[in-house]
C-alpha cells in the first residue's frame, strides 16, 4: 500500500516553509516535501523530505511508486529577476517541471478515479503593461486584462496557468477511455513579504529587503524609484489564500485563476512606514533601471473581487495591521533574539 500524502514542491522556499507549518498543524495531513535544498532544522520533523531536482524523472517515478498523492502544492520556481539571468533554466524549472507534475497528477487521478488537486501559485508577473502612462490609467486590473508579460517568469506562470486548465479539462480528449481530470486551482499573488524569511531572485524583493535591513541597522539602497508601486501581501495571508482556495467547494468556483491581494504601496510609502518603526534607518533610492522597468510593467493594483465572491477571500492583514501586528514586531524580535 502506498502512503497517502500531500506533496509540496519548493518546500524550502519562502511560501513553502510557511505553508508547511500551516499544513502540519492538522495531524491528519501526511506531508511529503521536495526541494533542491534541505528544510531548516526546525521544520524537519514535519514532513518526509526529499532533497532533489524536480527535473529528475527517475526520482519522481520513485516517489509515485512509494506515495499516493492526494494533492500537490507546486511552489518550486525561479523568480523573476533570476529567471532573466538564466531564462532557459527558468523555463526548465518553471514550465517543464510543472508539465511533469501535471502529468503525474493526471495519472494519479485516473488510477484513483478521483481528481488530484493541483494548487499552483501564479503571480502578478503574469501581467505586462506597456508603459507608465498605461499603468497610471489602468489602476486595478482583472485576471483577463493585460496578459502580456515582459519577463520569462511571467511568461512561464501565464503559460502554466493555461497548461493546468488544459489538464483539468481537455487532456487526452481524443482518447477512447474516459480521460483523467485533475482539480487545478491557481492564485496570482502580488509581491509577498514575510517576517521570517527573505526572498531571493524576485523583483518585488526591495520591500522585504528594506524592512529587514532597517531592523538590522544596515543601510539599504532601494533598486526602484520612490513612486514605483505594486500591490503586496504578507505571508500569513498568502498561505491563507492557498488553503482557502484548496478548501472551496468546486461548484462555487467560476474560474481557475484568481487574483488575490491586500494593499498597494509605493516604495516611498514603504520607506515612510519603515522609518516610523526604525527612525534611524538609512534607506535611500538608487534605481536599477532594468529591474525598475519590470516593476513598472506590473499593475499598481489588482482586482480580487472574483476570489472574494467565489471563495470568501479577504486578507486578514490590511496595510496597518500588516506593519503593526505582523511585520514590525516579528522582524524586531527576529533580529534581537539572542
Ligand atoms: N515576487 C515575485 C518576483 O518578484 C513575483 O511573483 O519575482
């Protein structure tokens, strides 16, 4: 008998660590995690962890022979800045590995005669506005608008949203036998900010980097100009969004890809909040025009009314609560802990 598990890829990453903690709170969840890197020591008891590459087909085949996969949270990805530096590698990790996992989910669904759930975090990077004037004009975009990404990562996410939808509706549509269906659900996240971890290789990283640097008394030069603006969300809300979407009754879902967001801030507004908490912080602006152009192509805000309507999504942390109840106290504690 294979052991039934929830499978989390990219588990050592920012969202992965937070999601693993949350899923492990329910003792009924048996968790299988995978990442190129080990889990941090404090999380190691929470799952069976496999250190390895998702592109290693033999390894994946071995996992499927040992485990019956109930649900997949596929978080592994190269983020937007890193993907511009290594676009072909990004395509392999972000697209080809996703295709393999979708196929595994489809095979498992057919074998079990029940759809495997496939939860896929997508991104604001799936949008691409052509210039600052257009961004100023279209303040809050809906899921189907401006889907012309300018980054490899954005292209990868947008395509994998489509691949997931295809696998859940039309995969093997010409086969004689009943085609397998998977239960594919995706959220498009804004920039994410965690108090416990720092991102690497993203373009929205200036926000968490600024706050964490200030808390440590390290000078920070922000790589976008003061007016650059995108929406953000704190990590507990990101995890809640994934879990709420996973729990939503399927018949209530009117789409497979949903925007979720919390607050929209310019880089200058983030600095103001950082200075209110850390008055001696040394935060300056030294824009990197190329990374800033990526931020300028992402919308100033996204419209998440479909998620609010269909599965009662609402962030628990608005901007005030995000800073006063989560980011500032927790980051302060993190850097003063002996
Ligand atoms: N945070 C991601 C990045 O900056 C966007 O989803 O790449």
